[in-house]
C-alpha cells in the first residue's frame, strides 16, 4: 500500500506542488523587507504621480511581489486538480511554517553574537553584522501579522471565486477562473496587509493606505494577466504527465463530481 501511494503520479505531483508552494511563500516573506524600484528594474525613467491626493508616489515595491504571482498560479493549479480542501490544507501548512520561521528568526536575533563576528564584514561596508542581521530578519510584528492574515484570507477568497466561476463556465475558460480569482484575491491581499501593518500598526492615514494599495494592486493586476499563459503551459504538462483521462477525472473530483 505504501509503495502504491509513493509511486502514484497524482500523489507525487501534489507533494511537489505543496513543497514549492510553501518554499515560495517562505522565501517571499523572507525577502519582503527589501524595497525595489520597478521602473529602474525595467530600465525606465522614474516618474512620480499622485493617487487620492497622496503625492510623490512611484512603483516602489517589496521584493516579495516577485514571487507572489507564482504562488497564485500554484493556487489555481492545485485548485483545478485537487480541489479547495487541498488548497486550504497547503495554505494552513504554509502559514504554520512561516510563523515557525519567524519564531526562529526571533530566537536567532536574540542569541548572543560572537564578538569577532560582529565586526567581521567591516571591509564590505557592514560595520555591525548583528545590527544588519536584526534589520533583515527582525521585521515588525504588525508587518508579520498583516502579511500572514492577508495571505490566508486571500487564499480563501481565491479558492471561492475560482470555483464559483468554474461552476458557471464548466471546463471552459481556464483563463477566466484563474485570472479572475487572482485579480479579486490580490485586491484583498493588498488592502489587508497595508491596513494591519500600517494603518493599525503605524497609524498611517486612510489616504496613504489607499494610495499605496492602488499602486501595489496595479502591479499585481498586470502580473495576473501576464502569468495567465503559464496556467495553460503547466496544465498541458500535467496532462502529458498524468494522461488526459486521469487529469479529467481529477478535475471532476476536485469539483465534487463523479468522474465521467
């Protein structure tokens, strides 16, 4: 029985998806402390603009957004073949392991540093390694809470919207349910993380929170459209790996139907 489970293609595929999903989420959270300029990254001039009366805005984004589009692609793929229960399960696992990681970061920050190590990178313009370590891994508690809550809620929204669209359209229009669910869930994600981390945590005004939310969501909206072809590419590879009959049966079961 154990060999049958281990060698089952659908099971092996789910393990790969779950591992990538959790690893991707953890990496995104870990590198989220760095803010980068999207315009400079694309080789474009930086132009400031005003949203909701909030001026001097530009596309300065957390590095975490580089990985989150892949996370929502993976959510839609798992949703398509394994159903909402599987998505919720790996989402809970991801939140649990991210929380564990932040706990370990906290412990590592407060472990006494070796004296020689603190000044070991002075020639690299890092005079205090302990201070650098604290800044990189010691994200504010409100940011951590906001990020985790936003992730979990947006995943649930994504699953719900995905399946409502699929019930209405059937097997057709993969792009509509994948892109539509991501667009809605990313709006929820963008607002919740800013509301908890900066409205509640730092007392930002509603004007500032909403303005930055619009900037972040604009990027996520475009990326949801850009990543749509990836859904089709991955689904084609899955069908080639599992076989069309097996893939179709899994899709039917994911929707709570008996495979035809």
